[in-house]
């Protein structure tokens, strides 16, 4: 299985290419959806990395992909500017999911 990245900047893509991961740089919502459709059809790709900024632009579509099939796995990653999530993201997620305060 291969990994593919959909990024909003060339620096993130270049870093991933150095580790052998192919991908594209897109900016507009329509471009993101077009690339997601192409990648979904490719059976060789098992993991899609997408920067958080782009993931925000197509949140509903990503949620649909995540719920409708087991592959490809979609992983939202920060870009070179860092994460867009709040510092307590993980603990809040656990608390909301299972009601356990850690």
C-alpha cells in the first residue's frame, strides 16, 4: 500500500517526497475534491495524508469517506506552520467520546 499527500503548500509536499511519498499541492475546494476522487479510485493507495487547512475545507466529504469505507485511511496532518488544533485537542476528544476525564 502506498501513501499519498494532498497539501496546501510545496514545503510540506517536498518534505514528504524526501521520504518517498507522492502527492499534489492544491488550494481550492474543487481541486481538493477532484484529487480525493482520483486517489479513492487508486487501489494502491491505502493512506491519504491531508493538511489540516485543506481538511477544514472539505470536512463533510472527508467524514463521508471515513464512514463509508475502510480504505483509504485519511490522516489530517499539520503543515509547516504547525497545528491548527487547540492544545487540549486529544484530551477533549477523549472526554467527548467516552466521557472519561483524564
